[in-house]
C-alpha cells in the first residue's frame, strides 16, 4: 500500500510529500481538500469510511520563498541512485569529493558524488582524470520539484500532471 501523499499548494504547485496520517489530519481540520484518492482503498472507523488520499491541495496558499534540497549524505545517495558513480556498484558506498578538499574542493552538490569504498580509495587524493577514472554521471544540484518527483522513492501516475513532466525511466 502506498503511504505517501503529494501535497499541493493552493495554486496546485507541488509542495511536499507526506504520510497518509498527516494528509488525513489536514483534511479533517479543513485545511486541505482531496484531489485524488487511491482507487479501491478506504480508511474505516466504526461509523464512517474515508477515501484514502493520494493527492491533496491546501485551501490557503502558503508562501515559500525558495525551497532547496538540503545537501546531506542521504540526498547525494538518492540523487546518484545509491550507485557508485565510477563503477556502478551498489555496496559499501561513501561520499567522494571529485576535486579533493586538499586541492580546494568544497562540499557542494557539484563536487560530491557517491562512490564505493574501493573506487574512493583508488582515486585517493587525486582528481578522477589524474588516475584515469571517469564519472558515469556528472554531479548536479537537483531542483526541489525534480527531487520530489525523481528521488522521493515513490511516484504515482496521478502526481505527474502537477510536475509538468514525464515519469523518469
């Protein structure tokens, strides 16, 4: 069962993904409305049945100045699909600075990649080109909405129209 709900702002722009429990509370308190429900699923109490939410919309617009994706170890792993960016292994993952810190590299989205411990050790205190290694994907800073869509772990077909894009392969 899907336990994720897409929350839209009042203007139907994607805001965040939350649990079913939080979505139900927002609906119950009159702060949101149901946009899409999970077909064939209901939440039941002793005397009532409620539609299982998949997409809800807030009734009041919430101004968010600028949403960014936090630079964390987990978020870099998610961006890189939990895959070493040098050899495509999925075990013993670490973070690697493409330009090593000792050579002026900083901990930024554009300088951090997921690497297995073997590739990270092989690269050592060098750049990938200095040791004959190539990155499979160049590091990038994901936008907030693309991160919600591509890296949240679950994407429902009903969510796609709110992102104005196609589902990632």
